[in-house]
């Protein structure tokens, strides 16, 4: 049995409408190990890590349970160019299905089902599925996923972020330096060429 969390709801309490709050300590814990989170060098726990609120209708139908509603929140990661904090906002409509483990689609790393279409009967709109033990639904993996998926591959504080100087490391958004970029030896060779006119 998984450990008790505030994000579990007993099936016998369904249907119900619940609001779940995710505090900064938990956001920080969930995002630990993510390069753009660790790059911040934030304190642990980090009161600025982020937070979220899920507002969900929960209901069950025999072997399956469902959650539908909204998730809003924010989180702080490092800009991939200048390493300054970037606040990302989450505003998602959620529709997920909880189903017994044996009905879950194949591992994400594997192609889902067989080529001939055999495999889990999971419709396109039901691809967001989580395991379900038939007794309680655990929303923690769903909430955690909202934060993890919100982090882009290369977060930016602004499209125009100038980043750090590769020589001295100064933040080129707020300061300037007199470093001159080293000349690529291949370009240096070109410089010596005379272009025939
Ligand atoms: Zn930046
Ligand atoms: Zn510099």
C-alpha cells in the first residue's frame, strides 16, 4: 500500500468535488533533480518553488475512476541562458482516467500496444491514465506531472535574453563586459583570404 498523502480519495466517497492545494515545499521536492531547477541554487525548502491548486470532479464507474477539472499553478525554474529565475504558469484542463495496473498501456518507453492494434483499449482522449487499486485514487502522480510537464526543454526569461558572457560569465542582460569572442580558427583562416573582385 502506498503511503498516505493528502491527495488520496477513497472510492466509497465518490462522486465528489475536491480542491487540492500543492504547497511550495512539495513543488520543490517534486522538481528536485531537474537541471533547470537545480541550476537556480535555491534554498531547500524553497518558499518560491511554486504552488498549485487542482479543482476536480471525481467519480467512479465500476473498475475505473475519473478526474475532471482544472489545474492552476506556477513554478520557478532557471532561464537556460542567464540562469535567472523564470516563473512558469500552469493553467490546464484535466481529464484523466484511473485504471487497474493490468489495463494500463505499455510503458511509455515502449511503443504502445502491438502494431496490429491489439493492446490496451485506450481511446485517444483517455491517454492520460494513472494506476488505480480499486479502493482509493491517488492524485499525487497527476499533480506532480503538471509541474514536471510545465518545464520546457530550455526555459527562457525572455525570448530576447542575451544570456551570460561565455568568457567572464557576466549577465549580459544587465551588464556589459569588454570580452571579445575568440575567433574560430576556421574563420581566422578566411579573414586572410582576398576576395577577387
Ligand atoms: Zn534569461
Ligand atoms: Zn565577458
